[in-house]
């Protein structure tokens, strides 16, 4: 059953734990910026109305205007490598760069429909758009195929969890899912009719969607823990959310703001969306966001605003939501170690490795296990010396322990 919560920002303003201060940068434009992508901590691009594009190579200290070659609004920017990137926009515009965004050339999309946001998933590029449009290219943008989405709504953000499984969101509460690389799409029940603008999955099961309702100026946050089968919902008065971005599995940010007040709102979670805390960000309403690492985060929005935060606190620490009697030996660990835990009942178990920034470094084990004590042996030869966290989780809870790789 869908759980609906109305989240009042005043109730969380006093919770300052892990707060990130967002400082304004001088972008050199007053045009609205809705597209933002940082290749690394220092080099990034923002795009917006009228074909506006600006670029920085010094972490936002200075911005230089870049000739996009188009006069239509730029909706999104994404890179597949440090040098190769793409931009999408209104009237079927798709641009490509091969020099880190210094120059751009047009690609033939084959459509004149407004295009919104894109996902780069290995060799595949997906771009959503007006009227249920989803474009896909598997040859670096040389040709584009129109996929049968089964929807006629305006589609926006997309997120893929594997080479074949992905999600697209849009107007009227639309959430679509594919398990075959876009050949076919299935409509999921979101439980809302609000406009959904951005989606991100942090693993195969856990995903987040944000958006809002313009007439009532109400933001919405959706979360699934079962690959989209069911969604919980939080509504936030006097807000409208444009982007959700996660760093690892637990730490994420939502950017947006009030439509009527044209004020910014940036929310942060360090517990996988259980709580969202308001961050200091006095500015115009924000749309796009980019987090190249835990050292820097950026958002962009109305009036040419670009905000920056640094030294992102991910809140990673030892935690117990469910006491599994977890023990790691030896610790400090050498070339191998064992993870011991006890299950109170039969369960599907995941054992995952995280760094101190909260980034998910991968699965160590995934098994269907019976009630009782279990030991998972881990080969640590590929783990560099340093501090890490091991998480053992089931559908009912998890426990996290710190390790030191000597």
C-alpha cells in the first residue's frame, strides 16, 4: 500500500546535522539554466534558454560562454567520457562534443519534438521528450531510433540499473519501466498525478522520483524499495522539485524551490530518504544538479544562478537498524576476511562494500539464506588500503560495520 506523508519544511529546519552550505557563483548570464553536468570537480557545463551554454574549468570560479550553435532551449547535458558529451533541447535538438564541451556540433535526431533529459547507459543513449517520445542511440549518436513508450505524456528524467532495465518519468504521474533495453515499456502505478521530472535508482531495487504540482505549488518525493512495484510518497508544500541526485546508496540531494516565491530549496538525506533536511541555499529556484564527487556539488536554476557546495558530508558510519550479531574478522583485514551474522528467519541477504564517502563499491555476496548463523568469506586482494564499511542487509533491516584494510 502506498504511504502518503506531508512533509513540512519548518519541521526539519532545526535539524542541522550534515548541513551543506550552498554558495552562489557568477555564471555570466541571467538566462534560466536547467541543464548542468560536471565532468570532474572543476570542469563543467550549464545550458539553458535560447541555446545558452557556459563552461568552467576552475570549479566555477569563472565561466566562459560557449557557442552551442542553436537558439532553442537546452534541456540537458551528459557525458560518456571526459571528452565526449551530448546536449538535448527543444525542437529535436541534439548536440555532441568531443573536446570536453569546448565546441559542439549538431546531430540529426530525426524528430522536431521537444527533447528533455537523457541517460547514458554504457553504449546506449536515451533521451525523453514530448508526446511520450523516447529516443535511443547505440552508435554514439550517429542514428536514433524512436522507442514505443506506450505513453502520450511529456516525459522527462530516466535512470538505468542495468544494461536492459531502466525507468522514465513524466507528466500525470507517469513512471515507465523497461527490462529489455527499451524495446517495450510497462506503466507502473506511482499513486500520483503530479508532474514527475527526475528519477534515480541507487541499485536494482531502490529508486527515487521527484516533481510537483504547479497549480498548488506542491513538491513530491517518491521512493521504491522493490524495483518500482510500490512507491511511498512525501509531499512538500510551497515547493516544486526539479532534480534528485544520489552519491552512493544513502546520501542524496533534491533541488527545487517555490514557484510563487521564486526561492530555492535544496534537501539532503544521509539515510536513504528516511529523512530530508533543508540546506542553506538562499537563491532563485533551482532545476539541474551535478555531483562529480564528495568534494563538490553544483545546482543551477532561474536567473542564471549556479550554486556550489564542497566537502560533502555523507554521514556514513556504523549503524544498526536490525541486530544481526554482525562480526568481521580479522579487523584490520588483510588479503581475506570473514563476515559473520545471524538471521532471525529465512531471507535474501546482500553484503556490500562502501568507502568512507558512502559510495557503493560493489556487491561482496548476494544469497538466499536460511535462519541461523552464516559466514561469508571475502577475498580482499582488490581492495586498496584504507577505511571502509561493510553492510549486511535484508528486506527487514541492515547492519553496518567499519573495517580497516591494512
